[in-house]
């Protein structure tokens, strides 16, 4: 691989990917019968780490773990090293290196290895070496993460990717190339005479690019190399390199909750996990996968059992809808989550349990503690009925957690403060991230997009030097002077209440330094 390549010309944007964090990988491993390393004291390697944003976030949240990042771009590695130094992180190191030249002798072995946005975007020889490195560098119970473009969904994306590459072939400057490619795609989507499937693809793909960074489009869609795989092909590559598929990083992606009854019945009749996953991709038209891999000699238990909850932490943003929900009775109560999705529950103990989770969110709690609290709240049930409902609650939570993202399972929870001081100070990590990207990560690992200018200005003001009244005054000045904000009169009238709610929400998320 060459030192002078596209990532030095247009560096990849600052991002973190919570689905690559060791806590997520360890959780999936536990669910399938493995004994992974404890995330908070583990060793982690990222291949193609970019400017280090992903590892920087992990190293900040897990100070007792050790992290190493590898990237070919000198620009990326220099930026990553500077960030680690600025944040005072002594548990992460970055190396400019070619994966083709890496070895276990030089780097050692790791509990967790991630390669996000690498596998499909490199030549075949490099892909082979990446898989060899996973085999050579992963510890015996190690878990790896690999993302890649996948068929059949990638067929649709290839239509516009090839058109964009053709239309922008005469441009060398990355920014100009992306601008022209997107401009042409917009023109084609608006002017295409095909109002059938082809025209719909043009429109859908143009809309997909609407909120993406220019660098994302350049490196993903205009890249000279972007090789998708059918899942079965990827599984064969794993097997040829002494590896096997564990699970998807997002467990609910392996479920069937979003499918029709007939499709669910069809999938349920398939025992082989590779065949099952391939059919799921066909039904959904999946274009991108985030697969977890382990050594081929690891014995996995594919029959996930609800008893595993005893070893995990649980979180959920589900809260009772309405002002006075009847939790103690047998009537159905609607619970809604932050995403807008909802479920209805009639079991009293389960209703108390979910309400407790919602009150704690984003903090997680051990299942045994959750169950004890739910039984305490549902004290009128009697021991026998409480025992019966306790088991039903376990089964219900497990089903929701493995089929949807309404309930999340964790093997680790970062230590974060929920206190709101007189002069709140945003975490060092969040302040660093704000200078580089739209998203910041909270002390409890929640990915937050800071999209509107008032919210962004609020976070900038939370430097530990200003009281609430001073922050309110500065926000008012900002709103009055801004040319980007509409409805200023209404916003200013409700600003004190909005500020109080925002500060309380940020504290709840663990965004402040203690």
C-alpha cells in the first residue's frame, strides 16, 4: 500500500462507533456462551483507526483498558497522537503502519480487534492479510469486529456509485469531486425519465447522501475500491482463515421483529446460522454489515438462554406514557422509548420493572437488582404470583432485548457523574469532540447529535466558569444576534425553562465532570 493516498488528501471525519466498543463485543460473546475478557481492563486494537476519534472515546471512558490504533495515513496518526496528548490519555497509542507489515511479534495479542470501514475498501491481498491478523492477534477468547458492504443491498447502491464516479471522473480535488458527483446525482434524480424502480433508486440514494459528510461520500461511494460480499461469501473467507461468525454487532439485526409472519415462520425453520443470516439479508436488502468474529475452534452456544441476564446489565429508555399509568393493575400500559417506538405491557411486575429502567436511563442496572426493585414495587402480588411474574419478566426482557433495540444489554458501564453543579463543566472528551464533529458521546456511552445552533452554543458555554444565570444571559445574547435562528421571540420567552430542562438532561446523561 502506498503512503500517499486519499486519506491524506481528505482525512476521514471525526467519528466514534459505539457498536465497536469492547463492552458491546463482550455482551454478544456472553450471550453465545463465551467467556470474553472484562471490557474495562481489556486490550483493544483498531485497524484503520483514522484520526483516532473512535479509540479516543473508548480510552477516555475506560481508563484501565489499553488501546492501540493503526493507520496508514500520517495525517491521521499525527492528529490522533495530538488528541491523546491534549486529553491526557496514557492508555492509548497510535502507530502509522501498513497492515501488510504487521505481526504478532511486533504488536502482541488483543482481547478485542475492530476494523470499521476497511475490509471492502482495500485490495484483495490486504483483505486476506486483515483476516490473517485477526487470527494471529486475537486472544483465544477474543472477539473481532469487521464492517463491510454487503449484497444484495449493495447492488442498488452500486447503480448510483458508478454513475457518480463516471460523472466526477474529470475532477482531481476531493471536495470538487464530491460536489460534482452529488450535483449530478441530484440532477439525475430530478430529470430521469424512468419513474419505475430505477428512478426511485436515484431519488432514494440522493436523499441518503443528504446528511452525510463530504469525506464519507468521497471515501465510501467514490472510492476506487468498494467490494461488497454476500454474507455466505464472507463466512467462507472467515473459515479459510481460521475464524467464524459470532453475531452482528447490533443483535436485533439478527432478529425478525420487523418481518411479516410468513417471513418469520420461514426464517424460524432454518437451523444453520449462515444460511439464516443470508436469507435475512435477502429479505431486507441489506447493504452494510457489522459482523463479529471469533476463532473457529471456539465452541458457541447458539441457543441463547434468558438466564444469561443474571450476568448482564440492562438499560432502556422505555417510560410509561400518560400522566397516571396503572402499574399495579392488570390493564395494559403503553411504554414509549426515545426513538418513538412503543410497546404495551399488562403484567404488573414487568410494568414496575420497565418504569424503573426508564427512570434510570441511560444508566444500566444488574438484572437481579432490577428484579428486586420490581418485586418491591409490586409487593401486593404475594410470593407465588411474584415468582411467576418474575420469570415471565425475565423472558419478556430477554425477548425484547434480542429482537429490538428498546431494551439494551451491557457487560460494562462507564463511571460517570450525574451531579449538576453550580457551574457545570462539560467533560473534556465532549469539549474536544464538539470542535470536530456534530456528535458527542456521553459519560454513559450515549451517542448524541448536537444539530441545532442553540444546543451547540449551550455546550460551548458549559466550561465550569459560568453559573446558570450567566449561561442564560449568554444564550439570550447569542439568540438575539444569530442570523440562523427563526422564531426568536418564542424561543427567548421559554429559554429559562428550556435551559433548566437541558441542564437536567445533560446531567442525567453523565455529560459533566464531577
